[in-house]
């Protein structure tokens, strides 16, 4: 039977820092024109675990977190560049095809109907222009002819 591991309770005498400040980042370097300053106030806590090592070797997050996430990001980049881009381009091609059909219908049917109404309006105006002489006698003869047409239709249609 193995002994139960001992539980150690750490009670610092005063405030402790959560981590040591390293002068240069192990993973990234800021550009020279950056306004970030390397010396800032450390984070303080009332209770903390053991401090980070003075001279860390290979950072564990670089192996555990960054490398798998790099592989995952490369796989997603390939998926985006090949699958998603193909789907977007295919959808664009289909939309362009439907837009071409819609444009042909608009050009030949809708615009044709609008142009036909415009032509009929213009030709009707040209025809009616001949009737408008500006003489009252002509307008009275037209009203008399219309009245006679109404009376005749009233007798002919029972």
C-alpha cells in the first residue's frame, strides 16, 4: 500500500506576484515603433501558487497549445481556400446565370411592354393633335356627333 501524498498549504507572509516579469517575450517581439513598454507594474495577489521559474526552458504552451492550434489553423485555412471558396464561386456562377436570364426577360418582355405603351401614347397624341383646331365650332360638332351616337345606340340596343 502506498502512502497518501501530503497536502501542502502555502501561506505567504505578504503579498506575492502571480508570475515573474521577463524582460523579453519568448514567443513574440514587438516592433520597434510600438508604444508598449517592457516594464510595467507586476500583478499582485494576496495568495498565489509558486512563482514562475527564473529562466524558463522550452515553454509548455508553445508545445501544448500553439503547435496543435497551428495545425488546426492550417487545416481550416485549406478548408476555407478550397471548399468554402469553391462553394462561394459556385453560388456566384449560379447567381450570374439567373441574373442573365432575368436580364433577358427584362430586356425583351418588360422593356418591350413599357416601350409599346410609350409608342401608343406618342402616336395617340399625334392623332388627337389633328382634332384640336382651336375653333369652337369644331368642338360643338364633335359634342353633337357624340350625343347622336349615344341616342342611336340607345334605340339599337334594347
